């Protein structure tokens, strides 16, 4: 299985910090933010990893991470010319995936304990087809894609609902089979003009090919000032 880290976007919610650098290069305690998703994939035994970034600071990732040799992995790089959503960025990984299963992780997601993710990846490798998502019970579910569970299956995912029907947020790591790129080609831009990963996930749900795992360990995104602070405090506490 190969891995993809999505580290594009403009990071406007963290302005002015992101006026001079990519948000995924900001610190989360003792490490650049990008280290956290990278280490999560590495701990899952994934050796070939593609990093997709925006145009402005692509070279900074190369300067920081290099070929991946110091991490014991092979790193590749691609540029998302325009910020068009998570699914739009993922589409760039089509050739890299080479018709195999992939683990996709958002560059601003911080998982404090990778053991649960490792189990999920192992289970997914045995899954015949489809996709897998990781859910986490949160207090501010309206900030995320929210999963409705019915009889141990994901019934639907709603993106940033004003009135969430559950407290289960879809975290920023997704496991997909080779169908994902055909699905992306068929979805339409949302009202925001972006290709939404929630639409991709709902397509798998309609096919009855979505599995899930609920995380017990700590997780947070780090894309706002409050969540970046939370990520730093959690990381310091776990150190």
C-alpha cells in the first residue's frame, strides 16, 4: 500500500502565520506539522509516500524532508496548481497509486497514537474492495464531515452540518481502493467550487463498500488557531 499526504491549500484560517510559509510547516510542539502525518504513515509500514502541496512553498517541503532517506522511506512530490478541494488534490495521485490501495492523510491532522491506525490499515489490506474511514467522537462535530451510523454501517456523511446528527467526526485519514480516481472524475464541484472528499466517501457508502473504525486515542486537526493550540498542548502532554 502506498501513502499520500495532502499538504496544499492556502491556510487562510491561520493568516497571518501562513503569509510566509505553508501551514503544514508550522510547529506542533517539537516537530513541523508535516512530520505528524508522515510518521503516522511510516508507523503503518508504508514506505512509498507522495506529498502533494501548493505552488507557493513546494520547495520548502523538499528542503525539509528530502528524498525520505532519513525517515527510511521513499518520498515523491507533486504540486496542486490551484486549491480545488481535498478530492481535487487526491486526483493528482492517480499515476502514483498505480491501481493499488492507498492511505490518504491530511497534512494538518495529528494522531497521537498510531496503533489504532495501524490496526485499521492491516484490516483494510484484507478488505476485498472499497474504502475505510476513521471516526472520532468530538464536541464540535459541525466543523467536520459527520458520520451517521446505522446497524454498524455508515449510512451517510454530512459535510459541516449546522445540526449534526451524531458527534462522530470523520478524521483526516482515508483508505481507498483503486476505484477512488474514477469516483473523483464523476463527482461535481460543491457550492464552494471544490471537489469534496465527503462526496467521494458517500459514493462508496452508496456502493455498500465503506467500513469504519472509531478511534479512542487523541486526534485533532491543526487548521485553526484553536485547533493548532490544542495540537501543541496534546503533543507536549504526550512527549
